[in-house]
C-alpha cells in the first residue's frame, strides 16, 4: 500500500506533517505541480472510432486535490451532484484515521472531524476543509474512504475558486492516458492504464478489477488516495492505492496479481489503483449514501 511507514519518523520531523511517507524524495517520473504533465508513454489509442482523430489531452493540475496528514485525496462530485450538496473527499480505505478496515469490514456514517488541505492548480494550499463524518470506508473488493464535509460545493467554489473533480460513472479503458495527482506531495505522475487485474492481493486484503499502470507512474508513499484522472476528460477514473516495492509475493507493500484461473503474477516496481466508476450508483439526492440502490455494487456492512 502506498502509505507511510513507521520507519519514516525522521521524515516526519523534517516535514512537520502528521505522518510522513516512507520515501522522502519524489519519484523519477514525477512532474512538478507547476509543470504540465508529459504525454503518456505507452498504449494510448491513436484514434477514436467516432472521429478518426487522436483524443485531445488536457493538462491535469492539482486543483481540487487535498492533502491529508498521511495521504492524498480529492474533493469529488458525481454526475448528478448539486452545487448545494455537502462536498465529499475521496481517499483510500487504508488512509482512514482510525486504522485499516479489516477484511470484510465496511464502515458507514462514522463520526469524523478530519481536516484536509485544499490545493489550487499550482499546489498552493488555499483552505482547510473539515469532515463531519466518514460516509463510507472499506478495504474489501476496493480500497476507498469517502468523507462528507461541512462545506458545500458552492461554498468551496465561491470562497476559493476551486471546483470538485467529477467521478466518471463508466468503466475505464485500457490505454487511456492518465495522471495521478498527489495532494500530499503536490506532484503529478503521468502514464497510461496498462490493463486490469482480476484480483489484486496484498496481505489479508483482496481487491477486484484493479487498474495497473504502465511503468512511468512510479508513485511513492504518501500518494495513497490520489485521484487518477483521465487526461482526455478530466474525470476521476480510479484512486491510487498500492505498488509492488520489493518483488515479494502477495505481502503488505508487495501486491500480487491473481487471474481467474488462480495464476499468480508478481510485477516488481509496478503500481496500481482501484476503480471508482461503481461509486456514483450508491449515492442519491443530496449526496446521500444508499447501498440499497439498484446498481450499487459496493460491499455492504
């Protein structure tokens, strides 16, 4: 999991943050927030079926991302969210302030007063946002925490000029040019979706249909919870969560891929994310979580 480690406490002293990632230096392919991300290096579709032209790629920035004490995240909305709705923050299940959810555990409506540093396009912190509850959190099948904030989208936009990132409600596509936007490190990582993993196993946890990046996205500790943004639409298609660091098999910080036949593959140095297209179907009017909605497939308590 792309999370801080206890061994990095020296970095905590230097950074003055709540908890510091295990790796204090940016990865080689990270792009400073003030720069435009480079085009993806591999497997971007050359044409589109509708127009026969290459897709237009957008310059993804850090606007709408947030920094947590130990992770990254983003202010998100769904296609049907209203400006008057309470805003939401998306991060990883393993970034939850009360600790990792157990396998099979789903947390709904847990009280929280967690704070988030809201960033603008260049990575400057422009505000502190605060949660009033954990709307949803789990590390089963996926690895997500969704916080409900005390502020509405309209309040955030009017006060700070920052819009929420929209979560795409359709499955991502292999070959898509993407940017992983880390609010913790204030850095952007650009690559492409290499493919999808039937089951991704790490320690006691198993995730379904995970996104595998091409090798250019060398995410590091502290990038956990970063939004994975489709460069052609600007929408969130996944949330960054882990990578195989040491080449070990299915251990913590060393996830392994398991196909439908049970064959295990280890890819040292390759990083992963969890899809987010399933999330909008579980929220109704007013950004209220309703796990009983038709089409909602998120794990239930």
